[in-house]
């Protein structure tokens, strides 16, 4: 009988699975194996309260003020992606854009929360806590 590692390797080649996926799969299997071998009740998972945004109570019911980056529209410039402030509705360009107006808005106003307003994206960011937030 062949070793499990060899079997996974043959399956990966047969189905043309990228090596990064194979490595990830092997890691998951190792973690699961370690978990089931632990004595019952020895693992306790507690939420890490230090990694939760402390500004979510500041979110307001806002709508985008403009159809594009406010400042870029005024300047006649372009942007890559759009972000909306969750406190006032200001629309700014992302940090991949040359002007980074969403981050500048945070710096100028202290408004810590923004969200992506790109189609199909449902994430936000807290600048102060440097954490992604669910929106």
C-alpha cells in the first residue's frame, strides 16, 4: 500500500491541482489529526477581544455622497477602487489609487470606518484598530 503523501501527490498530478493547494491541504489534514488526538476537553477556544473593532458603535446609516471619488472628480483624475466612509458617506479612492483619498479622509476627519462600495464586495476597514470589519 502506498504512503498517504504519495497518494495525495498522484491525485494532485492527475487532476492538475496546484502545488500550493496540495501544501494547504496537507496542513489542514495535519491540524485535524492533531486536534482529534488531543484529550477530550483539553482544547478551549476563547474569542480574542483584543482583535475586535472598538468603533462599530459609530457606524451611521449613510449613502454615498457621489458616484465616484469626490476629490478625483473635482480634479478630473482617475481612481482604482472606491471606499465609503461609514460615518458621513464621503466617497474616496482606495490605497491602490495614486491619490488615496479614502485614507486621507480618515486623516483629515478622524472618521475611522470605511467600506468598499465595489460591486460584489462586502467588507470594511477600521483605520484605528487596523481590522477588517463585516458590513
